C-alpha cells in the first residue's frame, strides 16, 4: 500500500524544506494559495491522471518552481482525492 505523507503545519513545512524524501518517494508542494508539502511514491508518475497534474505544473511554472521543489497548482483536496485513488490501484 502506498503512503501519502503531508506536513501538517507551515512551521513544520518550512523546517522540512531541505529534508529528503525516502527512497522511492519524492516531494511535491500542492496548493493554489498556501502550499503544503507531500511525500508521495515515485510510482504515481506512471498514472495518466498524475501526469495531467504535472502538465498543469509545467504550464503554470515551467521549470521555475517557487518552493524549490515540484509545485502542483491544484487544490489540496483534489490532490488528496487523486492520490487516495492511486494508492488503491
């Protein structure tokens, strides 16, 4: 089963900006206004629905991600819903 991790507060997020993801996972920042840090499995990159989010990120930010990591411009609720579905596949 895949694990989705999220830093619950902005204080924790700011202190974990330099923290590395465990092997097999990567960090994304998600949100339209306030960005939250998520650690997600690399396997999500194979799913077309996640690839659509990556396309949106490319359209919005190009390769200049303001958080220092991959930033995805969608609501956090949508992202959690999508990753919950992906973890069941």
